[in-house]
């Protein structure tokens, strides 16, 4: 299949990934046992589905036959467990084989385009194949070592049982994917209702067993380089959760958690059980505190020492003062940009300025007057002989991720510092207020205010005011898009481009194939996502709880004073934690929220209420009420009502125009419309898609699985109190639901997604939306890395290179002079596998992935792909992701 390289001269980093056709399975099957050096590989070897299942049946049958003749006793019990597990694995595999083959025949219909084979159905199939390959690896290890005197039958039986449980749950997810395929309209990845299969998935998630994915099998689907880190995260989270609310200080919890963590490190099954309990039942405040651990003084200092050193790193607090900006359509007229006021009234907007070089304006008295102390050393390099560089023509405005409820720019400093050096540009990162204390639209208001303030005060930032790029990950990616939508609605200058890494573009509970992965994802469990969504939407009942206001330095002082006491009590606390959960202490705000409450001073915040704090409760109630009831066409009448764009700051009950935007109707959203489907395609779909068993489509609680199958169930149901609210369908909250008229005003959008991310379908469908209306968009998909890889950029080579991909996308925004209309064609697939690393500054010298393309009358061509991962090599075969079976030497690298 020939293919044109549609990348332009200014897109030298765009390259192709070959699509090879299979000409038989004989050669492929011969490659199963080929031995190759793990350091010097000749290239990826394709392994088709039939060969994978054949190898699985062989290894399971051979081991089951061997251990069926074992003697009685303890060794005999372990041998019988192995025999039973091998038989169960074969049973699951026989049911999965036709389903996998069926999905492989149709999932290319859901791709963004043929050059980018990525969607949730592909991801599910890949995860199942990864599980099968791990079972084959472990089965071969047992075959090779079962006669050794050092062979531990019970340990290996536990390993195989864990993967057998994982395979069982994956089989259940594939059944749900088949239901989704049956209930959805052609080409859509999301089921656009909160009932039906969406409700079924929530119900099944609440009861299905998930501990197997957090214990021995944690992170099996990701690159081997990232798995030890995920194991450490699981151990830390479980230990932290056991001691949660038992101590008044964060350091106290950390101290006791350290003493508790040992037993979870040596007992992965116990770790999995506790991890499941914590993710299912603890509130959003727990996740705020855990995710903010990296912002404690000790950890942030350690991270800072290993990160790129910069000349400017200052926290700013911009006072809430309205100002005017010129309208793009008519620069002689201006629009008033009002400070954020939703929920908690007007308040300063917190930002962080990072610059590798000290530039003109960054040491001005006006900027220094905005600096807020963080209790640490001065981060701005000043001096008589300090060289000041000229202002940069580029500025990156960054919005951090964290589920709208946690983290600040401090957690994202490592890669931001690196970007500032590589791009030779300052970076302004916004520390927006967090939910549940400040739900939607507060964060959007603050980010839009920061964007407008940066444009007006570019001389303070070491920026000429020429080009600006919005960049963000996860929740920050959502804010990048919605800030641009609001800029278009206000008629002010638009950013030159958007770079959104694994963005959340749909904040509803609509089911999609990639979101099924949240059942097993160790970083994005569905229950946690639901809590973050409820908090940001303002429907979390815990959001109304009054919490203590404490400044950052106050917490550090208190933590230090309690440190010795906590260590002294730690040895006994971990014992008592097993017996008593303790009384629930009042939960204070996160580190970031605490610093927001006292931006200009380090001493503890006075107990005296601010001038608007007394109105906070009524403001919040009024804001949420208006968000759910108001609707008009303000977004489409911006030019007519330009004089009413500003919000009067004296009236705190006024609601910004974004809250009045009605939810989109199906006719306004192009890809929601069903299109004519080829009968042959419909026939292929019908082979895979299945209705509810027994035709119970109208039943309130239909059985989701066939009569002969039942997934493993948890001992305790997860708390899934997802409250439906029209707020989540607001286009400024879920830009995927925005009408075409709002999306047509966006600048060029560059999306970077993860193939194994539960939010993959958010990126794929958003790219389709933009493509369908003619908007410039690129989509890049990296393999084998989890959601949030930017925050893990210092962990491994793979995550660093993926972060560099995002950085190069930002460079593309700055170097593209006039984005041509056909820029939407400049898309590429960037896959990840075991290839030499790319240089940090120039990822155009990436290693080549050689694949053969066999077609009549066409030459073989060698094309390039990105190397950012590890584990099983991946290639594209007629748009399908395939695997080879690693040898024994490679299998030994896979952690238990």
C-alpha cells in the first residue's frame, strides 16, 4: 500500500510508519522461537493472533500434563493449583480467540485516519495480548525451571493465578466492548447517554474484582522501564492510605507510611487488596493529599536538584484587577477582562514564571512586586554582573494536570525547566484554584485571566509578545482548549497553537472502549476519575465541607515540630493501623490550596474572614444554581454584545458568560450524526457486536455476560455515586460536546495521546471533530506509557523522549509561519518500541523502524517511527498492532 508523505517543510519531525501486509503465517510461526540479543535487535517481528494463542495452548497443556502427576503434600497442592490454573487459562483463551480476531478485523474503522491506528478497541486488544504474552513467558519459565531444586511451586502458582484472574477480567471487558459496539452508532467511540451501557459499566465496575491488576500484575501492559515505578507508587499509596487521617501532618503520615510499607512490598496480594479498597472508597481529599506529596519541601528539593537549573523561577500573585484588551476584529475597540469571581469571589491568580535565561523585564520592580514568597531560597538570579538576554519572541503558557483537584506548577517543574532550556523561551505556568473548594468555572476563569494578563504584560515576562502557545496535560489540556474557546468568544487575540497531552475533552460518564481500561489502570481508576469529575462539576457533597486554611510555611513548621513525635510513635502506629481506623479528622485543603489562601505572606492565615469569604457559601450555591439553569446564545452573539462581555466585580453574584452557554444539541455536533454504512462493514460489525444476553435490552438490570461466564467479584462494592448534572455537558467543560461553530475558531491543535490511556478516545474523537470541520489538527500516539507520563519525565528514557515529543510540538507552533489549510493532513503515528533513544534537542534523528511492505507493483519502502518505549515490539500490519514473542532471555526481564 503506497502512501504519500504529507508533511510540509516546516514539519520535518513528521514521518511515516509503514503498513505491512501479511503474506502468510508460516514465516511468522517460525519466528516464535527465534533467539535474538535483547540489546541488538534486527527489527520487530510480527506475531499474529493465531500463533499467540497456539503458543499459549501448548505451554499450558505441557505444564498441566507435567504437574498432574505430582505427589501429594504441600508441593502436590501447589502442583494442583498450577494444573487448575492452566486449565482455566485455556478455557478463557478459547473464548477470547474469536473475539480478538473479530475486533482485529473491524477496529480500524474507528481510527482517526489510516496513518494513525489508535482507538480504544485496539487498546483493549493490545492489553489482552500483553496478558497472554506474560502468561506464555511465565509458562516457559516454569517449563525450564520446574525440575530445579530452587523452583518454588507455590510462588509460581500464585503468579499464574494472578494472571489468570487478570485474563478473566479482561474477558469481561471485551464482552462490554462488544455490547458497546452493538449499542453505538457507526464510527462513534462514545455511547452518548448516561444510561444503557454507560450505566452498565458503572454497575459492573462497582462489583468487579480489581485487586489482581494492582498486585502481581501491576503495570504489566506498560514498558518494563516504568513498572518498578508503578510498583513503588502502589506500595506508597497503600501505606499512605492505611495511615490517612491518623496524623495531623503530612510528614507524620509519610513517616508512619514508611514503616508500614514493608509488608506491602513483600506481599503483592495484600497490596492489591488494599489498593482496591482505597481506590474504591476514599474521598477526593485523600487523592489531593497523596498527589501533593511531591510538593512537600523535602521531595521538591530533591527533584529540583536533578532537574535543569534555570535563572528565573518565581511564584507570582497577580491581583484581581480588571483591564482592557483590544478586539482583534477592530483594534480601536476594547473589551474589559474581569478578574475571576465564580464561587469564592474575586481573588489573586497564582502563576509561576520559569526562564532558563534571565531576560529583560524579568527583574523589573513591577514584576518583583508580584512575587510571592514560598519559604525557600530566592529563585531569581540577580546581581551587578548578571547578563540579561533580550526578550524571547516565544512564550509557553502552561496549565498543569491533576484532575482539577490536585497539584500545582511545582509538581511539573522538571519538564517545564527542560522545555524552557530547549525552546529558549520563558514559561508561565498557572496555579489555578482547585476543586472541590473551587469547582467549574473557577479554574477556567483564572486561566483565561492569566492568558489575557500575559498578553497585556508581555514586557514583564521577557517576551516580545509575538507568539504564544498554550500547553497542558490531562486537565490542563482541557483548559488549553476551553481558554482558546473563551478567547474567541471575547474577540481577543487567539493563541498561535495548542499542545494538549492526553487531554480530558469529555467530562461525562459516557462509556467508551478506552474508558473500560479504567478498571485496571493503576493511575486512573474509574472511581477516582468519578470523584474528580464530581468535584470539578460542583456536585460532590464533600465540596461544601469547611476546611482549615493553613499557609505552606505554617504546615512545614508544624510538620517539622511533629516529625520526631511521629517517628517515635511510628513503630506502634503501624500495628494499631491494622486494628483501628481511628477517628476522622477534619480534612484540610491541599498544599496548593493552602498556599492560595495566603499568597503574600508565610505566617498562618488570620482567623478573620476576608471581605468576601462570608459570601463564599451563598456565592457557591448561586453559581452552581445558575450553571444548571441558565442558557442563552451568548457565545454566538459576542460581537453584538461586546459591551457586556465583562463581569462587574462589585457584584459577586454575577455569572460570567461561559456559564450561560447551553449544552450542545446533536445537530450541532457533526460526528454524532449517523452516516450511511457499507453493508459489508455492517456485516463485519454484527459478527463481533453482541446484544445483552437473552435479548434483555429493555430490562432495567440486564445480565451483561453470557450464562457460562461470570467475572470475579470484589468482597466490597465500590462507592460510585456519580450524580448527573447538565454542567458536565457545558462546552466549556466538555469541549468535545461543543458545537462546530465554537470549534471553528480554535487555533492549530496538536494532541499527544497514550495508546494505553483510558482517555485515549477523548483525543481520537476530538481530533475527528476538528478534522471534520476543517480545523488544523495533528494527533500523535505514544505506546507503552501511562497517563501522566510528563510528570514521570525523570523516571526513564522512554518518558523523557515522550516529553520531548510534546516539546517539539510546541516548537512546531512557534516555527510555523502561516499554518496552511491542509495542515490538518499533517498527522503522524509515533509508536514506541525498543529502539535507541532520541537526542533531547533534535528528535528528528530518531531510529528507524524497518518493516517490509509487500504489494503487487509497488516497491518496498523504509519508513520511520518514534522510539519511546520498551517491552514487546510493535509494528503496524494493515493498520493492526501486532507483537512478537520475546525469547526466554527477554522474558526474564519482565518483573514478577
